[in-house]
């Protein structure tokens, strides 16, 4: 078993309300990602789960049992941080073995466990090296092996890949999900990188200013964001937002455009709205009855695709296009809109409307 549940966690540091009623339910065996921008309260949440933070309120349950007052050791959770914190004078083998030595495991047991986890992480050839003789990525693998060898109730990981270069980070994402599948166990993983979150998570909790905005699968959070803020934080390029209101069978933009009212919405006429359009739901190559007219602002070639910036009045649309698309800044462009995939937000509350 390895369920981790936080209920209404509260913590302030002076004026800063770091956690403002955080509730999370991490199912046994899941890869659960807490995603949010810097200062959202991710590390404080993880430290609260680990018992390293004195809370102002709220409870932590582990495997259904109230652990709010348990010491960090009694919780049996393993933390992995972005800094590797290996013992500098010990070899990788000794570093990985250290939690088992602390538990007084026999040397036979230790060797078997270290060999097993080293094979899983492909670090057999590093075992006799000291941290100074390893690259950052290798040290991070050893730190991970040291956490994995313990078989704790759950793993708490705080941006463990942040210090790695991009290529290694992408590799390690795949490795971590593979390790999770192979070993099983509950992972609670904190990151501010939405690509990392969407690519690794079974479930994502999106955190902002100490409050959970939404919990869901990566697809749910991306395709059915709870509010305008989540829609803007998740997805790259960023979702385009256009101010408008509904009027009969039309959506009327504040910048003078009109679109057919999406069939799915029952938004009240005249109410201030934001129309949210993702780059892949817009096209400068297709033709459609639902289209917006604007002016080409710039092209951003990204190899496998080009992002086309089209200005509609003073608002900017980001449109995904084939790499070969061309154009001159200032030229008129028609942008086809897939209204079935569009989002509408209440402009006052930011909440998603259906
Ligand atoms: P990052 O991605 O930058 O690590 P985070 O989402 O992990 O951010 P936290 O580290 O949990 O955010 O911090 C949440 C808020 O609480 C921030 O405003 C931070 O400045 C504040 N905070 C965290 N720890 C302390 C502390 N020990 N003393 C004072 N303020 C703190």
C-alpha cells in the first residue's frame, strides 16, 4: 500500500500564505505530479507530506492512517531533491547502500539490492566511483538509486531533473516512467515544467498561490482546463485568448470580429467572455466558415512545425502550421478556427464555461 492524502493543508511564512487549503489524494501506485509556477507552494506541499514542515492546519494520511503528527522517519517516505546530496567521500555503491546499512541489513542483502537497482538505472559501471568522478546526470541516477533501494511507502521527488541538461532531462523522464512501471510504488513528483508533467503523470494537480486549481489526467487538464489560468499555464505555445461576448447565434469579438456561436455553449448573451484557442485548433492553411482575419506578425520555425503569430486587432493568435509556411509581416491572413475544440471562460471569474 502507498496512498498519500493531504487534506486542507495550511501554512504561512509571515505574510506569505504558502499553502491555502491544499487537498490531494494520491492513489496507491500512481505517478502523481504537482505542477505549478515558482512560488506556488509545491516544495512546501512535499515537505508537509514528508513531515518536515510544521503546519498551521490540515492533515496528512498515509495508507488511510492519520500521520499528521508522525516524525519524518516514521512516515517511511523517500525524498529526492534537485541537489543530489551524495556523501562525497563514499563510492556510488556505498552511497546507495547507506539506507540499508542504517537498517542493519546483511551484506548479502545489501549487495543483492544494490545490484538490482543499479541494473535498473544502468549505473553498474559507476559503482566504484566517488561523486566527484561522475557527471551531474550520473550523480542524479545514484541519488535516485539510493532512494529506490529503500522500498519506502512512497517517493517524494522535488524537481529532481532540474539540474540536468535538456537532452539528459528528456532521457531521464522516460527512464523514470519506466522505473515507475517496473518497480511499482507511489511517486509524488513536483515540477514547474508542464511538458515534464504532461509526459510523465498519471494524474496532475495544478497549484497556484497555495491553492489547487485542478486535479486530473494530463489529457483532462489540457483539454478541459478548469479555468483560464490553467489553460494558460498548460500547453505550449500558450493558448490564445480573445475578449468577446455572445449575441444570439454569434460570438462578437471586442476587436470587431464575429464567429458562429459554438454549438456547445449556453453562455449568456452580453456577458464578458474570453475565447481560448490552442495553436493546433487554428490553421492558416485550411479554409473554414469559422475564421478570423488578421495580419501576419511573425513566424517562429521550430523544425517540425512553425508557429505563426497573427495579430487580430491588438490581440495575438498563435497558430500551428507546417514547417514550410511562409509570409511577409503585415500581410492579411485568414485563420480557420475549430470551434468544437475552442474554450470559453467567464472574463470576470476566469472559470471555464460549457
Ligand atoms: P519553486 O518552484 O520556486 O521551488 P515552489 O512552488 O516550490 O516554488 P515553495 O518553495 O513551496 O514554492 O514556496 C511557496 C511560498 O512560500 C513562496 O512565496 C516562498 O517564498 C515562501 N516560502 C517557502 N519557504 C519559506 C521559508 N522557509 N521562509 C519564508 N518563506 C518561505
